[in-house]
C-alpha cells in the first residue's frame, strides 16, 4: 500500500560535474525500477544540472533544506519557490545535523514543513534521539515531542503526503545501525502518535529509516512492517551502492 522510498542525502558533497556523473551512472543502473520511488538530494549548487540530467528518468529530486519566508533580506537562505524552480519535489527538513550545527528546533522544523507543503513540495521531516537520550531511556518522549511539534497544524491531506524519517543520531555516519527490531519499535511508535494526530493518515504516511543503511543491512530493515524506505547518506554517494539499496529485495 505504501510505496517504498529510497532517498539519497548527499549532504555537503560533490561538485556539479561530480553530481552529474553519478546521476548518469545511476540512470542506467536503476532504469526500469518502478516498485521503489527513487530520490536524490544533492547540494543546492547541483540541483539545476541534476534536474536536467534526470528528465524522463525514474529519479526524483530533493533539496536538503529550505527557508520558510517567500523572499527578501535573508542572506544565504533559499525559498520553496527557488527549490521548486530548480526541479525539486521533495525537501529534507530538520536533519539532525541541522539541529546540531545550525540551531534548528521543532518550531523551525514546523515552519519549514508547513512552507514546503504549502508549495506542494513533500517534506521529509527528520526525527531521532541522541545516544545520551537513548541511554537515559527517553527515546520515546523525545521522538513524540519532535513528531507532535514538528508536524503540528497541517491538514489531514497534507499529513498523508508528508514523509517522516527516523534517524537515531547515534547511527548517522557512525557505521552503527539500529537493529531492525529497534528501528521497527520506534517506527510503529511514530505511526501510533501520528494516528492520534492525523487519524487514518497514519496508514499512508511513509516512515523512512536513516542511520548507516548499507547494501548489507537494507533488506532486513525493509522487511519490517513500519519501515517504508531509507534516508541514506554515505551509501548514496556512489551509484553502485545506492543501486543495491534501491534494488534491496
Ligand atoms: C543521513 O544522511 O541522513 C544518514 C543517515 O547518513 P548515513 O547513511 O551516512 O548514516
């Protein structure tokens, strides 16, 4: 019922020409895949050229961030209209690196989520606990607050279209993956909270897992009933490994 989504987050990696060359390779290796939605989120500078390269293919384009204001004196920021114009249909919101290094809060995540939805761009809203929070047994309360505050006040229709990514901070870029059971436990909890907030939309919302997903662990993660795809950093940086993730089954 929920189409799996495999999303590559390239973070602050790759020049324009490097981005285009990986997309050229990827287009060939994922050609014909229709049972998994494929998404690449390059750096802002590469969006336009990558969009030209993916035309007519099954690869979708996303940005890694946005600002909620429409335009004006906000040096260094980028609006929904700008990322749409560059070809994006998705945007990552509230990645833990943005929360950690750039002061994002549930409040700003909520403003960005609403701005994306208002512009018909699908937000991928990231939530996740730190290692300290997991060790202090507050994982569920942390996740509940991030989901309730970050995704507050959207319409039921928008709630079904939104994507959530559960990314335990201790698993991002560390090589430590949550076990499929650990991830499933949090994913089903997120769906339960979402059902309290947005009723039947909870069955439609896709919840991705992120945190050191690789070709060796993807299929076991994807067997879990509430895991609807992956948000992938390191293993999305090469066409060969990302293709293995897209073709996980
Ligand atoms: C990410 O970028 O969101 C991520 C999960 O990174 P990695 O796959 O490298 O852990």
